[in-house]
């Protein structure tokens, strides 16, 4: 059928096209059917929404579609019902535990990028990877397919360094210190981050508190060629675009299947032209990798994948047994990171990890002698040079370089939990801390999160404050408080863990 385009001010987070009920009945189209729109050389896929927002003879195009394709009001398009894409068969093959061939992986990724696969099928693909995994041939094919379906960045500087955490540990604002330290030493580090996947704040969510994180490739090239660094959201770019589409399903399910994580991280690094990549694998209870043996196996996979892509990869296995620093949630973490950069010091868990990772990069990039990287990183941090570089990054990314930690607003609805008994802190439950911060509204509500007053091993007296929940609304605060009561995120020796009666 031929219809006229009507641009709709609708943003649904999906690739939707709106069709009037009568028109849909005539064309035998049903809600969520996949259709192909053809106009000249343009071919776009979308899922049907039946709506009275459009009249017969019209098709409504949402803002989601307009972000990637241009349509003008009144333009005539042909709407063709589209059958089940071939790639669905390959997804089922993976569901049944089969090994995917390179061409099958390429078809799945192309269909994801072309929006031929809808959220429901993409979630099934992600779930099948969580359950059945991928071997190294499949991971390499997935990585290259993800990179080659998008743009590539070509920065006129060498060497290009990069750092990426597999995430999972609450409060991981570490790379916000690592990037300016490394750039202050004269190395080039165009850092892309994802938003939160399983945590309450991804690095992109935190940086966005004091600067823009969405830029075009040309803008990134200009920023990086000028100051040697950036800290941007990978999803705003057309770099490995399938990545950010699959991340949506991962976030909804709070899972990060290992093979997809490897491909997702490394496809972005490949597309950014990074030559020396440091991967941080936080390891400990309640994070993505719980044991050092598992971390070593994952490290070998990252290194092998790097070799296949022509990149030199090193891996740092880091302590992830409890939150990093004292804050969790975008605005609270932004405050803590900025404070540490300004003061050149801060919580041990943050400073040790940041200078340790930066030190490895300084050695990999050849600006620090072997074994001296961490010392050099600490000197750069303490001298204020990292803070100066951070100011440049904030300014180039459209933020206020003079911003102070106390200028950053945090959620003003608060509730503080106190120690029910005296004793030593024996454990802090990462998953519970993340769950509370997410229940409080993080990462979408920037001011939501947790301020932690204690770390494992510290001694508390009955009634001492343990942590404060921050939220931007009373409803969210209540949700988070209920969640915190149920999960008891902080354990103190001698504490009664559960009381069970009347069984
Ligand atoms: O912790 P979760 O949300 O699972 O993983 C996502 C986080 O991990 C990575 O960290 P970085 O950008 O290397 O600092 C991602 O980019 C993102 O910030
Ligand atoms: N970009 C990314 N994609 C998938 N998993 C990740 N874990 C950390 N960063 C990630």
C-alpha cells in the first residue's frame, strides 16, 4: 500500500510506525507486525502501532525512526508487510545450543542494526547467549560484524590507548580518574563508555552529570585531536550500533552474557581505532566475575580476541568485593570523582584502583618505565595535572570547568540506616547496594543513590550511620527503603541475621 508520511512527535524507545485502524484492516496488518517502508532508495523497517493519531492514507513516523532516517511530511512511501527474518532461525539455532557460522552471525547483527529484529527477538538472542554462550570463533565474528555495521574513527595521533571495565561493581567511577591521568601524561585516550547495564551508574551516566556525552564522530575527532582525551557515551555514535540495541535488552534483564560483553566492548574499541587496551575485571562476590580463576579465563579471552583484531590487550583483575569509594549513583559518584581529582586524594579503594590502572596504561603507552607507572600516575593526580586535564575535558564537552562537587545536586529525599548492633563490618552486599540505588531511581534520576559511611573491616557502634539513601521523590525513597530493609546490605558480626517463628 502507498501512504503519505505524517511526522509524529512520539518517542517510544522502539522503531514504531503508526497506522490507522481501517488502513490496517485493509492491509491485514496487526499490532507489532514488521513492515518495510520503501521510498526511493530508502528502505526502513518498523513495527506497526494501530493508532487514531493518523488518518487513512497516512503512516505516522515516530522520532525514534527519524533519528536515523530522514522523512518529510507528506512524502509518499510504500508499506510492505515483512515476513519473519531469516536471522530468527539462527537465533533459534543458538537457543538449541548450536554453533553459529560467521555468515549467520553477520545476518543477525545486520538485522539488528536494520531493525528487522524487534525487541522481543533481540531479547531472545541475548538470553540464548546468556544460557548457551559463544566460542572464540563466534565471539570474533560477532565483534567484527558489530564493528563493520557502523562507522570507524580515524584519529590523527598515535598510540591510541583505551581502558574499559567490564563493570558490575557499585560505585565504579574509577575511569573518570584514569582517563585524565593518562591524557595528562601526553597519551591519547578517546574513551567511550556505555550507560549502566547491571549497575546503578555507568561511566557515561556519571560524566553526563557535569558534561555532555553525546557527540558525533567529527566532534569527537576534534576534541581528541585537541586535548588527547574524551569521555563520551558510545551509544550516541554510530560505532558498533548493534551494541547499544542489545544493551537495552541486557539492562532490562540485568544480565551481561560473557560472549556478548567481549564483543560489545571490543567492537567499540576496534571501531575507535584503539591499539593498546586495558580491560578491568572487577572480581568478587556479587559482581560479574566471582572468582580469580574465572577472571583469568576471561582475561585470556580478551587477550586472544585482541590478537585476532590486531590490538594489544592487557587485563587487570581488580578487587570488586565491595563498592568502590563511598558513593553509588550518578550525581553522588560525580561529586566523589571530582572531589578526588581536585584534592589529588580520596578513598583508598578509588585512588589505589585508579592509579593502578592508569599506571599500567602509562607503561603500556611507553611513557613510564616498567614498574614505575603507578607512582607516576599518583604524582600526576597529586600534582593537579589530572584535574587540569579533567577541566579541559569538561569544557570541550560543553560543561562548566569551574564546577565544584557541592554544586552538583543530589536527591534531597533521604533516609539513613544505622547500625543495629556494635561490631566489625563483615560484608557489604554489592547486589543489594545496586538494587537499593536502582530502586531509588538511579541511573535515570541522576540524584538518586547511596552514600556509604562504612567499609568492610571497619568497626561501628550501635546507632552509627551505615548509609544514606538519596532519592528525588518520596515514592522512590520508600521503594528503596523497603528494598534495603528486605536485603540487609551491610552485615555486622554478631548481628541477628533472620528471626523465624511460628513455622
Ligand atoms: O557496571 P555495569 O552497569 O554492568 O557495566 C557498565 C559499565 O561498565 C563499563 O565501565 P567503563 O566505561 O569502562 O568505566 C561501561 O562502559 C559502563 O560504564
Ligand atoms: N559496553 C559494554 N557492553 C557490554 N557489556 C559491558 N560491560 C561493560 N561495558 C560493556
